């Protein structure tokens, strides 16, 4: 019955990756444009990182984000104790290990988005490569029905991007999903550039 807004920000006065984190705001109003937003501060992730998202599965709530892991940005998951606190176990479920995830001078996986499968399987899209690259694209992780989302071995990555530049549209990444007005279709929203470079 409350609204939660997750956002990425660096520590005051810092601009480097090691000082970036995910923070959360809460609003108890029915209308999020009204009421008061309460700052719950930084989510207690194990690493500095960005792009936190949440999803419910099997009666539990999970948090996925893009942690900085040395020179890479990967994907990590943890179960949530409440909407602003993670339980202790955090698992890295993906790292940039494909050539199409290393374009633009950085090895990046970011912007995870959950999409439930029709038979209980779990899907996570993610954005791969640097967002300023023409080849910024979406990859996909899948965990079969009944698997433990915290087990890295449960997640299988597609060999190639599932959504990439085409037809004069470049840098197709950082997406979200939503239902059509009639609730019958899943829609995707993503950012892109109308030309190269």
C-alpha cells in the first residue's frame, strides 16, 4: 500500500564508480504526487553500484542491481527484508563475458528488469556495453520454474543480445516493461538514438 522509488546517486562531492549506490524513497499516500516522500537512504548492497529494481516471486521480494566488480559492472541479487533493507546473502548472477557486452570501452551489465515467464520461469533483461556505444543492447537471463533465484547456476544467459540496433535505431538499451491498457499485452520501453555515434 505504499510507493517506493529507487534511484542511483553518487556520494556528495564524488563522481567515481566506487561512490555510487542505490537509494530508496517511500510515500504512504495513495497518489504518489501527493503526500510526503521519506528518505530511507542507501540500500545496504555489498558493493557500490546502480540501477536497483525489485520483483516478487514465490512469496518473497528480491532486489537486483548492477554492482561494480573491479573493472566490470555485473548483476547481483539479494532477498529483501523490507523495501529498503537486503538480507545478508547477495549473489552475483552475471558478469560481462561476451564480446557484445564489452562495447564502447567498458565491460558493463546494467539496468536489470524482471519479466515473469508464462510457466513460472524467471526472466531478467539487462543492458550490455556502454550506453554511449551504438551497440548498447539487451541481453537476457532465464531461471527455470522452481529454481532458487539466489543461485547463480540457476541463471542461463543468451549467447547473443535479444534486442539490438536495427533499422536506423542505435543504442537500444535500458528498458522497462509495462502492461497495455487492456492488460493483455506486455510492452517494452527503452532508450535509443536515431543515428550512429
